[in-house]
């Protein structure tokens, strides 16, 4: 078990470009979460999946954001027409069905929009 | 609103105990957590406590829960320089989705 893997670790993009991040959860975990963390703040919930179904999306997730989890395995988070305010660390986590014993987080993807 | 509050900074000497405090929002929160984040890294689960418990001890870590005051604390005994990091408390409100509300984090600096 290699834990939760996120790629890329860092991404620098120009404003207006599209970016896609990938998360590979722990294989036996059926819940997958995306959080966003800005400098000096705690992570904020974006969305979560149970298997392939996206069950909840935060109001933070504007129409420019889309997340998928085909076949209930890896997940992608795409941001279209990036803005400078999208610069943040994007964290992925996974958990067992209940999640009450905590999440396992990946190392995150740091996005910088210039 | 949903705000989990933590003090921003704590500085202790190596070998002393550290106590990090958190005030959470939902008196019905069933699950509460402490996570550690080192620079440039993701979050590492340290420990958790359920609302039917008042205290939990795990090696150098002691968690105290005061449900009446909605107050959670993390005590680290014999603090080491490797404990320098940001510590987040998190709650799962009673929404049933296992979605965390995180505090803003407490930066712990351990002085040698």
C-alpha cells in the first residue's frame, strides 16, 4: 500500500489555461475527497465521491471546476479558465466507507496561476 | 457559521509539554480529529476522539474533550524538534457525510 498519490506535485499555469490534477487513493478505500488549502488556512472541503458517485459539492466549487472518479478508482479535478484566486494547494484524501477513523491524505498539488 | 478556532502560534522548549487548543462549533459533533502538517506536505492523522469519550491517550499524545464548552485539546509530552509543524483540529458536524470542518491551524515551534 503506497498511500494516496497525487500528481503533479506542482503546477504553474497562466491565467485562462485549463489544468487537471490526478489522485490515486488507497485501493480498498471507496470514499475520495478533494480539499483546497490556501496559505495560512485550514483545508476547505470541495467535493467527495463514494465509489464513482459524486455525492456532495461545496459552494466553493464553481462551474469552472469539475471532478470525476470513473470506475471508482482514481479521480481527476479539472479547473477551466484558471484565475489567480485558484492558486492554492489541492489535497486529495481517501477513507473507508465510514470515514470516522480518519482520512489518509495525499501530499497535495500546489497550483500557482500567474 | 461554521468556524473551528485555534490559536495561531505556540512555541515551546524541547522536552517540555505542548498543549494545543481548539474550540469547535457543533455541540453534536460525534467525531473530532487532530492532524499534523509539515511544510509542503499533506496532512497526517495523529489521533481522533469520539464524543462518548472525555480523554484519549496514545503514546506521547493526550486528547481531552470538553463537550459542554466545545473545547478540544492536544497535549504532546516531551516535545521534540520533529514535532515542529502545523496542527489542525477538525470536526465532522452531524451532517452525516464525513466531511471535515478544519480549524485554521496552530503552528508549533520547538526550540532546541
